[in-house]
C-alpha cells in the first residue's frame, strides 16, 4: 500500500505528441462529440415523445442511446482538454474512477445489445408469443440485469487494479485510464492479474459476441421462409443491429482477448468503441429504420409547426396592437 502511494498523478501521453496533429484531432473529436450528443438526444426525445417507447426494441434503443452518451462523456471531454493542454495529467483517484465508470457503462452497452438481439429473436422466431414474452416487466428486468452484470464486471476490474503497487514510471501511453496500460506500469508481477483481466473482459466480450452472432444467424435462417416484403423489413432491422455489434465488438476483442500487452494501435482501436461507434449508432438505427424516421419526422416537424404558429400569432398580435393603441 505504501508503494502504491508513491504515485499520486499519472501522465497521459494521449493520441499524439505532434502539436499540429493535436489541434486537428481536437477539431475532429469536438465534431464527433457534438454529433454524438445531437444524434443520441434526437433518438431519445423522438422515442420518448412518440408511441415507439411502447415497443421493446425502441425501449432498449432509448437506453442504448443514453449509455452511449454517458460512456463517451467519460472519456471525450478529458481527451479534448488534454489535446489543448501542455501537460496531460490525471490524479490516481480520478484514474481509478474513470476506469470503473468506463467499464461499467461499456458493460451496460454490451448487455443492452444482447437484450436487443434477444428481442429481435423472439419477435421473428416466436411472433405469436412476442407480446407475452417481451412484456414491459420483462424489459425492465432485462435492463436491471444489464446494469447488475455491468457493475459486477466493472467492480472486478476495479478490484484487480486498485491494489496494484505503482512505484516507478507514471506515463500512461493512452488517452484514458484502462487496465492494460496500468498493468504495464505496476511494479509487481502482473501475469496472473492479466489472465484474470482476459477472463473478465476478453472472454465475456467474446462469449457475448458469439451469442449475438448465433442469434442473428438463427434470425436470418428463420426469415428465409418469410414473404419478400416481411423479409426485407426484418433484414433491414437485423442488418443495422449487426453493424452496430461488429463496430463495437471487433475493436474490444482486439484489445481485451489477448495477453496483457499494449500496442500503439490500441489507441486507434479504442477510438472506435469510445467515440466512433456512439457517433454512428444513431445514423445506423435511423437511416435503415422507417419507423424511426417517421417518429423523427412527426415529433420534430410537429414541434417546429407549433413554434412557427406561436411566432406568427405573436407577430399578428403585435401588428394588430399597432392599429389599436391604448387611450
């Protein structure tokens, strides 16, 4: 415990050491972060202000957008600040906090994607029992299970890291605090801990990814017997889900399924699941989904119509008052 307290601050090396590249990266990351907020807020508001919230798929999509916002906000604001800072530092306590929250929200996202795959499996493979199986009570139970599983996963990662002694170099070759870069800095043998991290992160991610792919394979096999119109709609929905799963899981598996080593490419792969995937999720789910596009059109066109009508009424009232001044 005393050795661990020798380091109270970590230095984050960030994405690049080139000042010109840092400015370019800042602009790109800022654009992505704004797009994440706008896209996911549009989805959340459109779902909650329409009848889509009653459907289990959009109930889960609403929570997925919320987890995307929280997940990327754990990393991105700090990254943007560091891109403009001369010295990129993070305290030991903030580092451990970031690690815990990041893995918790990442776990929530992984398990919600699993819940969405289960929902599509029941909807397509067991349509007659869909409303009974995917009741609101069942949906709430799935979200609770997602949060519970994510907490167990994150707490395990946190406990594996919090007791590591740090008594040497304090430079983390990354733009956020994660397990493998911290294991590299620990002044103790971390091979056993590295294996536990693989089991806790890598194997869980791999198992979840395999389950998701098998479920979508069964769905695709089932819809081959559907009429052309129904098959097209089901394919459109499932293809958007599969795109999101691949975009998120492939970089995660690249980093966490291997032994406890770090590569310079890890930072690039981490960008996919911390920034790029949350940015593209709204586009993927709206461009390929007619119900989502109709909800966006109804909610926002109706809102713009009401605001426009209110402005016209106010302008008309002001105009008429000009012809009838008070005595």
